[in-house]
């Protein structure tokens, strides 16, 4: 490391200069692992488009009741075989209440 060149100390006859670099290998290895983990984490977030700070459902007036008295089911329309009428009819047949179609702005 640079400290062995910038601050050479002769301690108990141990070598100075380039010969002390192997003492820094554990630190270099650990930093490599640390930065690899950070890189993998941030790459994972970028590839999954996270964090998504806002979603169109957050603007829906009924969304404020989501955590109070029931549960909430959202079906996104990314599948090419998705049809609004088909999903609406399926949810009606299964007893869904307050079925609403929310479009992204």
C-alpha cells in the first residue's frame, strides 16, 4: 500500500518499501469483496428499477384504506394476453368488491 512508501519505518529490522505490500493483501481482498457486494446490490436495484418512489395506485382515493380494514389486489397489464374485460369479469365471478381500473398517467 501507499503507506509503506510514504512513511517507511524500520521496526525491529523488518523490511520497508515494496516488501511490506503483502501485509496489505487481506485489506485489499476484503475491500474487493465489499465493493463487489455493493456493486451487485446497486446493479440489482437498477436492473429491477428499484426503488420506485411513486406508483399510480398511490394516487387512488381508496388506496388510503389499504392497511385499515382488508386487503388489496392489483393486477398490472404487462402481459400481452391481458384484457381489461376478461380480468374484470373474472374478479366479478370470484366475488370481488370495488373493482376499479386505474390507468397510469
